[in-house]
C-alpha cells in the first residue's frame, strides 16, 4: 500500500489542472472543525495551545479555489505551506510530492494517541514513531525542530515542581538551567509562553537543540530522552558537530513524514473550505 500511495504522489501533480498552485498532516484533518461539536484534532493536548495560523491556510485556500475550483486539497496546501515557511525562516528546502486528498474525520482522541507527549521516555517515543514507519534517526532529527518555537509553562510544571515525592525537580536538568526556568515559570503558572530554546536570545534555525540535549538544558523529558539510548545519542552527537548536517537531514525527514497516512486517488475529498467537510 505504501508503494501504491507513493506512486500517486508527484511534484508535477497539478501542472496541468492548477499550474500556479506552488506559487502559494497528511489528510489535513487537523484543519477540520468537528461538525458534531465534539473534540477534533485542534483540541488535542499537543495541538490546542501550539498550532496557530489556521486563518492563513483558509486565506490561501480561498485564493486557490478562485483560480482552480475543487482541484487542490487542503492537505497539499498544508504540505506546501510547511515547506515555504521553513524556506523563509530556516533557509532549507525540499521537494513536496503532491496529490493528497482531504480526510473527512477529525479526532482529538486519535491525535492524542499519535502525538508524542513531552513527558515520554525513549521507549515510548520510539514506539510512537515506529508505528508511523519512522526510524530512531527520523525521531531525533524531527525533534530538532524544538530549536525554535514556544511552549506554555503548563508543559514544565511537573518537571520543575512535581517530578517525584523525593525529588520535586527532575534531577536530570542542569541545576542552573532549572533555576532559570523557575524564574520564568512559577509554580502553578500554566499560561506564560517561553521559548523552546531559552538558551538563545532569539529564535534561530540551527542545531543548538542538540547541544542543549547533551548539556541537560532541554525543556522536555522527551528531549532529554534523545541521549538515553546509544543509537540516539550517536545521532545527537553527529548533529552537534561543526558543519552539522541537521538542516539537510531535517528536510529529508519532513519529506518522508509528509507521505504518512495520505489519502489519494478517490479516497477522501477535496474540501471547498479547509475547516469543514463538503
């Protein structure tokens, strides 16, 4: 089935029917509002306070629909937008195979099951990635995205204040780093936003994440887990060297991830609006 899906994705998919589309999750179910009023993927724990920009996708979709009605899927728009954002911000690029179709179901429960939680250990994380056909190397490289972005203090409360009965603060965190985090995230503060990499004055796309992992200055238990197996630690060390291959390997991993669970052919639909099914 994987071969069949790959065969239907192509960087030239819209060349005839919507040739200008590239001048602007794999089935875009994260964009859907749940029509029954239940919790969709937007409400999943890992998405609720982190994913933004839905209105930008809606605007892009409206413009593309005006050019090519019923042709370009929201799933492909998401894939292209991710690539274009990283091209602008990080200076990295990759080919985006196109031809995805849009899902019709959105589920917070499914997203919660599939998204790697920030408190997961190495075995849990590797099992989650393996279920999606991603290797340990893919996991370590994709985790490097935490070199930029924001998180809420809610994700740090347990690690800083309630780690265990005998050690309120996770002893694996560098003590000075833990103290600086506590100044930003007070006990009980679930709302303050802090940078995923607070060791830098501003967000820059670089391999500094891996230096933080090795120095015990990463935010999440899931980040610290990247050095807790010989295989993963070796990859971390490679990314942390001068002339790091991080950006090139990140592009490769994202392109691979973009082929997971896609709908093609006559599966799904081409949504007219990304936030709801037809």
